[in-house]
C-alpha cells in the first residue's frame, strides 16, 4: 500500500502494553507478539495507543461483518451502510469533547 507510518489504536490494554515493551511476553501469545515486532521493523514509524471500546465501534462492526460474510470489500467514496451508525456516533463523540 505504500504506507510507512502507522498509528494503531486497540481497546485491549494488555496488548498495547506488551507491544510498547517490544513484544516481550511470557504468555502463549509470545510468538504472535514477536512476529508483530519483526513486521514493525519494515515501517519508518509505528505508534500504538489504547482507546476505549466505545471509540472502536467502526472497527468492531467491520470485523463482525467480515467474519460473518467471509468476504472482502473496498469502497472509494461512500462507506458501507452497516457502519454509518457507528461513524455518526464517532463524530458525535468527537464534537461533544
């Protein structure tokens, strides 16, 4: 895709903290964290931050539909109708702050 700077926001605090510690983990997920750290080396800049689950509703809806339908989709101008409600909520939350 040509991206070399990435910002990652996750609602799982434990994953964020583990990745901020260079993926060092003594759990069964250690190999996954290690692989992520290896992949990160190909990017100029990566930041990872924790966000509340409520702020992650668009990603949740996209993942839910992708898992259910097993299809991929691309959109250029208009977002898929199934995430419109979540997008409106995100904008409303931002405006209220």
